[in-house]
C-alpha cells in the first residue's frame, strides 16, 4: 500500500503502463477534485472521484485526507 502520492503514482504507472509523470498528474487531478468534494461535505462524491479517476477502491482514501 502506497504511503505518498509519489508511491501511488509509481503503482498506477506500472498498473496502467503509463509514464510516472502521467500517473502523477492523474493523482494530482484526483486530489484536487477530491479536496473540492471534501470542502463541500460530500464524501460520496470524493469516493466516486477516487474510483473513476484512478480506478482505486476506498482503501486508498486515507492518502487524500490531510
């Protein structure tokens, strides 16, 4: 289980066969979208963003809560 965005990007890059930079941009986009959802009090929307943007389950939600 990754502990940082960098580790998460490495995992996604390997899984999706994309570059690390592409994966990191996806992680940053996801974090930004989730931050907006959290700010609006919508945990359900944040969960949907995690699934749809990165294809990850809720196990990874903790990485985006800060």
